[in-house]
């Protein structure tokens, strides 16, 4: 399996061109056909694979942190008469199941990041669709606030996955069409079953795009509309961006280490132990977030057989709370960016198909923002006693609730992790609020329902060993379904539909012979042969 790195720099982009013209930025897709991440396919017609999307993700991140002067981003194509053909079909047809799933998850997280920039960062995205736009290409456009389509009597927007490929449009396309663009359901049905897409006035009338623009006026009108969006932005005047320097990371076969985070890989047990260290320098939360983001992506993509992630922390809880206050109470643009980046990284953890276990021990610093890490886990175990290696010590484990745990970092369902944990228990949530800003002992944490169990120092090692061994003995597929279900209680949102409902359907469809079998639509696409479908509806 190809080992994937998520390190990118604009000067090395192979598939995108980023041009800054304050208050605008132009992000042009110009995919190198020979630049596939994995051998075996060509990226024709601006189609994309994971490597193309990693560059897009990097560009979106850098625009937020490095360019506060940018208020509107024009996302378009540098190729003639084609915007984007979507995910590369040869790549999908030849990829193992877990690769397809990871690819779809990452691309949707990147689209969510574009929408998050528009909603929370004042960097408003406009899609300038200057040619044919299909499948995942239209989904990129759907992530933008406004879509302009060139009126040249040939360019269309389309979601041809159902009629041509026997799969769903990128898993998010259907939801964004109906829930975000508010396309009427009968028209959405017609649209998603037409292989040729929709063009011209019909695309506007059906709300698939916002405006139709003649080709000769296209660039001028796009720039004018982008400037109108920029005028709505709340990005600060004359702010200086910060450079996202390359991560300081060392790797070997069983360890990935950063200044604030270390992952120890136990392949025999199928366990990764992730240790997060508390503040040791200014800018800790941003540095930590970048490390966690990178680590989650690397483990998720490159280590699919390490099914249990154990989270530990080390450091001073008071220092964590002090660093947290700087961000939560900061009124500047950078504090806002750090807050939302940490939120997005926690959300990435929420949708990661691994068992997540938090170990809270003496010397740990699960306070406020770091307690969110523990609350994101499926279970939390807290040692009720002295450190295992020093039974005479007076040191005891504690956790601290803060304002960070009451809505600052909402999950995809729009609820805080505490609201999800205690869904509908308003009196209990009020009780928890009264317990903020003080260290809670193991017995108090149990009483408040904040940890799963609190074994004493005599039982601790055996209890944790039994938990981890028990997890490894269960079906990974059953665990994935169970954990994803338990993590997201309450209301559905566009995000939960994409990552829950639609992802489940897509995963099922991807394993069906009608899509991925030797005579399936993905396999036969472009061969001149029709797919052979099992016609039974199940």
C-alpha cells in the first residue's frame, strides 16, 4: 500500500495554482494527468485523486492562516472548457475498499472546511464553473457559497454517478443539492439520474447554480461577484498572516513524534498510544492542532490495521487552561482561526473509524480543550490512586471542566460533546456547569458521569489490558458501525447525513458487485461494455 504524506507547500503544488490578489484569491485547478498518487491511472479532464485533494486541503488551510487579507476565494479551472470531471473513475475502480472510504471521507472533510471558511472565517468561496462540471467536480462547486456557470451552450453541471457508475455522488452531493441548495426533490431525482447533466437557464431555475454568464464576460463578472462577496466579509484590515512552517516530525516503524504529540505503534496488539503534552511554549494550541491533524490523517490512511487509539496527556492542567483562555477570549482573527481549526480536528477524530480510549492518570492534563479529546473518545478510564510506578506518591489524577466544554467546539450534530454525552439531560448539564474550573477527582468524575470507570492502582493495569484485548477481539466492522452510531446522538445536520447516512449507503454500494464486481459499473466504465446488474432490489 502506498504510504501517504499530507505535507504540501504551494510552491510544490502539482495540480493547483494559488494566486493572491487582495481582497481576492484565485484557486485554479490544473490537474497533471501523470500526477496520480498511485500508479495505474491518468487524471484526465481535471479528475482528482487523494493527492489532488491533499493539495486543495493545504491551500484552504493556508488561505485561512497565511492570508487574512483575502476575503473571497474564486475556485475555478485553468483548463479550457472543463471545470472538473470529479473523482477519477480508474482510481476508484482499482482501489481497495478502505482506500475508497478514506478518500471519500477526506474529500468531504475538505469540502466541509471550505464551507467552514465561508461561515466562520469571512473567506467566502465562489465557484467559477467555466466548463463541464461533473460528479465530485460539482461537489467542489456545491461547497462554495455561490456558483457561476459559463453560458456557452455546452457546459453543464451533473451528478452522473447513479446512471453511469452505480454509486452515489461523492456521498455528499445528494445532501448538498437538497439540503443546501434546496433543489426540489423531484428535480433532484431527475438531475441525479441524468448522465448528461443540466445546463443553461434550467440550471439556474432549478437552483443548481446561481447565475449564468456569457463566456466573453465570464472573468469580469466572476471578479465583480467575488468583490461583492468580499465586501460582506468581516476579515480584518491590515492584519498579518502567519506562515504554516513544515511540521517538526520524526518517524520510524513504531513511532511518530512531534514536539507536542507522540504516537507509539503496537502492531501486534493493533493499538496506537497517543500522548499529548501540555503547553511548553507560546502558540501551543495551534502547534498541537496541526500535529494532531497530521497524525490522525497519517494513521487513518497508512495504518488501517491499528484499530484502537489510546489517548494520554502529560502536563500542567493550569497551563492548558491559561492557553485555552487566550484563544477563547481572544477577539483577533488568529484566535478565531485556531479555535475553528481545533474544532475541525476534533470533528475529524469524531468521524474516524477507530476505537478511541482515554486514559486519565496522575500527571495528565485533561482540562478544558484537552478534556474535549477525552470526551471525543468512546470510553474514558481514570486511575483512582497513586501513579503505578510510585505507590507512595500523593499525586492523583484529575480532570477540569471549563467553558471550552460547553459549546466552543461543537460536533457535526451541532451539539457539544457533553450535550451529546448527556443528551436531553438539561439538569445534569447545569450541574456540570457549576463544577467548572476546579480539579475533579476520580470519584467525583464517576459521580458526574464524565468517565466510564475509575479502577484503583491495584487493578489498573489488568483492567486496561482486558479492555484493549477485548476490543481487539471484536469485529472491526461491527465496532465501526457501533461507534459511529453512539458518537452522534440527537439531531441530524448536513454533516451527520454526509458522514453517517450517506457514507453508510456508499460503503455498502462500493462492496456490491453492481458497482465493484468484474461486470460492475465502475469496472466497465469507459470500456464500451454495459455493466451487468443484479436487478434484485434489496
